[in-house]
């Protein structure tokens, strides 16, 4: 219900409302009848609107039918848009202006009377601008076509202008009397799939494409922006186009893309972050924005965006001070722009890695930032509340007289009108509430921009670095903890002289001068200062030209400290950071210290990698996902947040996801040339550590390929081939793609020697030939390998058929002594060839009582007892097999517990060696001896002997 004016309201406001009522009653008999009751609800509503908006009253006086409609039906929707008749071009400006005024008055009415909240009002203003743009553009296109013809693409289709809305229009949060930030563009024929850019229109008086679209854009601007006797429709601002006012009026997509690649600036990334096609060829506009996404959102954590934000904020602050706009609620301290910049900066920093942060709308952006743990829920709620408060106040300032105002009024009556319209008793109460909101916003914004260098390096190290390469006292390094300091000094002087450092820009060199002393301090404080120093400098060499990574370390002390810690304790992670600086992002990812993804999430992350036609880009993106998730697993293991067993299992699941995505890519590639085969099935089997879900860092993948198709099946493409050749090519591509080197490294090395008949056999087997081989020709060691084999990718029915073949093979009755002899012979041969242990160190994998002994023990028991105990046929990984042996009564509780502990210890020690780039050998200690003893004891208890070689072969 509306708030009725009371005796406490000023005489001036009551007089103002009564004058408005008099004007409205005089506008038409219908209005006079509606407002005949001085105490009626209709009169109260009009009084309330009159206090808030002269513009609304003026419009309703001129268009009294709109007031009657609002009084009769408070929930009446928008009025029908006007028809712009091509034969009455001179009427277009008046029709559009009257329509915009009537709809704007409706928005005022609903906002002031509490029928709409501020979000709905902003959406309504946005929709109104879009309707006016589309109406004007469609009419002008028809007129242009009559005069000059149309511009066509290579396929003969007419091309339309694309009107991009930026700023609040792009974000669908347009304030009441805002201008609209527009950029006019048009697709080249290339964008429609043709090879040549459009030349000219096809009319009697043709224009080339640039002139045709430029003229159309200029006419649209005049139609909306020009002030006539009916006022204006929408103020148009074209300054955000390339080169601003000096740039051409309309740009081809190709020219715009080239501009942003070569000359795009930080502020343009912020501007185009909200860009949205609002009129014309919307689909083409969305396609172009996808190509522009890498310019707006970088692939790495982009803390360099904060420098651009600081520069923009400084310029705005200087302008506010120069023009004395401290009371500007948009640009002033704690204003709307600070909330927008804060959200946009956080989006730009992380949006390249987290697509869910790319919202154009501010409120949705704040919610996504909270969801992604980049902002506390309290801060998100407070900023959202402040934003709504400020936008509602901004709207009321503009609704007063349809002026593009953002400053608080100085006139006493205007202040009273704004305060009363917003439900405050007096201006002082509104001002108090406003100041509280602006203080909150200022504090949050200042916290974002504050230089994060609280843990600055000691001044001596900073002074030493700044004096290099020609000066500097090396004794500073001795006091810091580097030994021998002479070596550290020589390494640092070489680094300071390197071309990479010498060629840095001033701004990037300034960042390095802040970051490197802090890294020196961190390295000196580590357990191995010289080791840390060498690894850190190797990494710095690789990121000097990538200023965003230096910005990350400069802006985020937590990442810098984490970096020193990681490179000191893990050679593998240090190498990966040096080779793939993208992984630096993981040091700050909030998920790095949170729960690790489960199998479904790891598979989904790989499946989400887009693209099939650009193989290199797809493989690189998939590699980046694998690197990042593998790094996260390694950090969790290194930090002791999860066990080695869980880590190895997650690495196997991650490999499953990679293989699945690569299989789809390989099938797509083969299908492009040869088509597909109907009713055929394909599966990839994982053997060894992949099959047993015990993958290490950098392990290769043991793969076997199966297919099933009708004997006469052929592909349906232009170059058909039979099923055996089709699936062989898919398998070959899978192996090749997994091993392809990209900028992000290679995915995996692949070993396919465990297929039937080994290196002499076909790369891909039919299900029937695979089953026959296992039944009639496979060696005992191949059945051992089958214990750990599982389907990692492919048709579910074919995978189920493989499971049946596997179970039947493993459940076959075998002679106990033959199993023992074959397994022991193979184990002896492997140890003779592969055991790298000696008196000083134990080979964790191949040594006597090591991991392979445990695997062979469990495999022997499955082959020996599988026909008696079906529970042994299901598990693949070592812990599950041990538990199954316990359930079957083959191991007692103590033996099972001892083997589980031994496996966990040896696996952990092995992964630790891998993380530090050491061979999997370890000095004997009590824990290792106990693990070996448990494995040897269980082996001997089962009548097996792995202690000595048993011959030269099978």
C-alpha cells in the first residue's frame, strides 16, 4: 500500500502534490473521474508519485491514457511498442520518444509504489532500451535496403548489424535515465563460414560493407539520441569502441579481434567483460564474444588485472576531486563503481579458470564469488545490500527529472522529496544510512587494492638484489643462511645479467624487484637454502615474460610462501612449476587445501574439456586439467592431508578421465575421414598400476584395446573401411594423442605390450579372439596381469562382456604347484633384471619383500583359489584384494593387517621418492624392515618362495 502524506510532511511537499493532481485532472475527463475522490487510493498513489518524480507527472499529463491504464490495472504490463512505418519515416523519432517516456513513467509508478523491487526496475529499464534499439534498427535496415540494398555473405545471406551493449546495458542492470554504451559491429563473411569479406551492398546505389554498416550505425545513434520537441529516446555513448571517438563507427569482427589482440588495454577488458549483443544479429554477436573471451579472461590467475584497476580507480578519483564530486554515489568513495570494480576484478583474476565466475550481472557475480569461496558470505551479502541501496537511490535521483544525475541534490526540497520517496522521515536519516553503506563498500574495495606485502623481505636482501649485477655485498647471503654464499652470489649475479631480466619492462622489473628478495628470504629460511634457490631461479626464468605470474607472487604473499615451501620439498613439483607456470595458479586455488575431487568429479573435469576440431588446443586444455588436478593430488599427499593409497587411486581415476576424453577425440578424427560403424562397440582396458588404481606421478599407462562388431561391418563415410581397420586406427590415434607433446606437456606414455601375443599381436582384439586367447594360449603371467585389469573407457555392454571373460579366466581350476612354480619363476626373472637394490638401499618396488612381491602373492592366490572363492574375482587394487583374501579365510586378521600396513608404507615411500625425483630406493629402517617381514611371512605361509631366481624364462 502507498504511504499517505501526513501532517508531519512539509507544506511544500503537500502543495507540490496538489499542483500535480490539478494538472492530472485537467489532462482528460477520464483521469478527472478516476481522481474525483480526494481521499481515495488513486489520489494517494498520484500524490506519492508526484513527490518522487516530476518526469512521471509531466509524461502522464501528456499521455493521460497511460495514467488511466495504470489506475485501472496496477499490474498492467508494458504498452505495445509502436509500429515504425517505412512510409512515415518522419514520425519515427516522436513515436519512439513517446513510447520510451510512457514506459519509463510506468517504471517510476511501479517503483515508487513498491510494486517492483530495484532489481525488477533495472531489468525493466534494460528491456525498454533493447526494445527501442531493435525497433529503430529494424526500421533503419529496411530503409537502407531500399536505398542501397543489403550486404550479403558468400552464401547469399543478408548480414545484419550487431549492436553490442556494454556497461550496465550489457549487464542487464540499466539505471533509469542512463545512457547506453554501444559498439556497432558486423560479421565478416568468414564468420558465416565463407572465405572472403563482404564487398558491398547489392542495391542500385551500393556501398561497401564498412560504409553501409557505418551509415546504419550513425543513423541509429541519431534516431535514439537526438533531442527533439519530444525530448530524447536514449542517450548513446560510443566511446567504448576501439579508439574511442577517433575510431570508425562500425567495425568488422575481424578488425575488432585484431585490434584487441594488438592494442587491447586493461580498461577494455573490464568494459567487454559485460558486453552482450542487444540488437541485430544476436547469434553472430555471441559467436564473436566467444572469440574475444581469451582477451577478457586469461587462462591463468590474472593478478595483473589489479594494476589496471588501480590505474582506473586513480583516474576516477582524480576526476572526482577535480570536479568536486564527493557526493557522487556512482564514482565517489564507496560508490556503485567501487562495487562493480571489486566484483569485476575478482572475476577477471579467476574467470579464465572458473567459467562460473563470468556472469555479466553484478548481483549474480557476487553470488558466484561467494560460492567459489573468493568472498565471504558476509561480505557478499553486505555488498549486495549496498548495491541495491545505492542503485535504488540512483534511480530516484534520475526519476526526479529524467536527468542523468549521480550526485546528491543540494536543494532542500529535492532532498526532502528523495528522502520521503524512499521512506525516510528526513534527509539526515537517509544520509546516515547512505554513509554507512559507502563506508562498508570503501573498506571492502580498499582491502582488495591494498598492496599485499605485509611480510616484506629484510631490507639487506632487497638492497643486495638491487645492487646486482655489478655491486652488492655477498656477506648478506652468508648472514641470511646461504652456504656456500659464494655459489649463491654467482648464481644470482648470472640471473641479474640474463637477457630475460635485462629485457623486462619497467613495471615488470619493479615487480621482480619486490618478489625476488622475498623469495630469497623464503629460500634462506628453508631447510635447504641452496637447493631452494636453484629451483626458484629456474622457475623465475620461465615466468619473467609472463607478468601475470609475477603479479600473482607480488600480490599474494601466501602464494609466494607456498611456492618456497613446495620447491624446497619436491623436485618433481618444482620442475613442473618451472615447466608449466600455469600451475602457480594452484598455489592460491582455495580447493588446493580442501577436499580432493572424487572419481565422478575427476571424470567430469576431463569430459568438460571442449573442442574436437582443434586437436592441439583440445589436448593442451586437457593437459592443463591433468596437470592442475595432479598437482592438487601431489600437494595433498605432500602436506599429509591424505594417504598415498588415496592419492594413487585419484591419479588412476584422473587417467581414466583423460583416456575417456582422448577416445572421443580419436573416434571423432577417424569418423571425419571414414564415417562411423553402426552397432559396433569399443573399450579400453587398463592393466598394471592403472588397472589396479595405484598410479604414480609420471607413470605410463598399460592399455589393451577391444572391439566387437559384425564380421561384415563397414564404416558409413565417403571412404569406408572395415571394422578391424576402423578400430585399429582409433587405437593408434589414442596412443598417439596421449603421447603428443603440447605446450602443457604430454598426457601419458603408453605401453601396449600386454595385449594378446604382445608386440607381435594385433593392436586391437575382438572380444571373441581375446576370450579365445585367454582360454587357450595365454601364459600364467598374462593371467596374473588380468587380475588387475579393468575397463577404463568404452561401451558399457562390452565392458560387462570383458568382465565375464575375465571372471571365467581367473576362476579356472589350476594345479597349486604349477601356479606356484610359474609365478615364482616370473618373479625371479623380474627381480634379476629390475631390482636396483643393494646392501645400502632397498628397492621399494622390485626388492625382496617389496611391492611387486606383494602383488605377485595376491595374484598367485587369485589364480590358485579363484575357482573356490568367487570373492577374489572382483577386486583390482591391493587393499581390496587383501580384504577379499581375509574374507575368504586365506589370510588371518593379523596377516591381513600387516600386509595393508606394508602396502601403505611402501607405496607412500615410493611416491615420496617420485615427488623428490629420487629413485625408488630407501635406506633400511625399522618401518621398512617390518613391511618386508610382513610380506615375506605371508608369502612363505602360502607356500610361495620369491627369494631367488628360478630360471631364465617361462
